C-alpha cells in the first residue's frame, strides 16, 4: 500500500512535444533563408529589393510547415 502512494499518474498529450519538435525544422529553414538573403545582398546590393521579396516568399513556404504541424496537433487532439 505504501508503494502506490509514491507513484504519481502522468497524463496529457504527446502532441505538444511533437509540435515542439516539428517547429525546429521551420526555424532552421527560416534561418538559412534569411542568412542566404543577407549573403546575396552583401554580394550584389542592387538586387536587395528582388532578394527581399524572394526571402519573404521562402519564409512563407517554410512557415507553412509549422502551421501544418500545429494543425495536425489540433486534428489529432492536443
């Protein structure tokens, strides 16, 4: 009887941990996209406007992965 009093029940959803791990990929992707854009602007400053637009498009596609991850968490139950 004394052994059962020590044990605690853990409950919750593993989906939150899964989303946290799934958010690592888009974070790395955004870092790479922004870093490469900075390198491109440093090499050719006259293309800064074009590169900035392409950077925002790349960030949008990369962040779509994070949104899919959080939507999956809601679908399968947070």
